[in-house]
C-alpha cells in the first residue's frame, strides 16, 4: 500500500514552510496564494514524500 501525498491545514504558512525546509530537510516545490478565496497552498518534497 502507498499514498501519493499528505495535506495539512496550518495557521502560519511561513513558519510551517521554514520548519519543514530548515529543520526536516524538505524542499519547497511550489507555493500559491489565492486572495479572493483566502487560500494558500505549498507543496514540499522529501524523497518520494510530498506534503
């Protein structure tokens, strides 16, 4: 069994990205912000794992 990706809802995107990239070694692949919908997405990767 395997999975493709995992999603988390966070209260502070900048802090979360910093934690995953600086402390856990993830690479930020993509970040997008939709002002109208008040949504923000970030895709991080570590090996075959994607958040």
